[in-house]
């Protein structure tokens, strides 16, 4: 099976960011907000495809290139902020 390892890494970073940053607490309980942020973050990063076994080893050994990690974290924050701002605009109308 072919898998985009960035999906797992983005999800991991999204979960961490939501857990440690109080301003994103709504994303932990609102599945729609979470999915919107997840999709937005994935659209902001370059996909990296591997076979399932190779991808799992790649993630397990923390061999993700530094730039890919930085890009993923930046994408998660941008996505969370984007979705949060869109929700706030919608709620204030």
C-alpha cells in the first residue's frame, strides 16, 4: 500500500498544537473544525509518498528532514489560524 506519511505527521503535530495551546481548545471537541484544519494543513505541505512499511520506519526513526518538520508545523499553525478566523467571521455576522 502507498501512503502519504505527511498525513500522519500533520495529524500528530495538529494534535500536539491543539493540546498545548489553549487558544485552539475548540478544535479538540469540534470534529468539523478539526477536520477543516487538518485538510487545510495537508494542502499547505508537499506530500511525501512511501510504501506503508517504509513510511512507518521513516516516521518511527524520526528521520523526517528538518525542513519538512518545520513546514509541517508552520502549516498546522497557519491552518488552525485560518479556520479559527473563518469561524469567527462567520459567527460575528
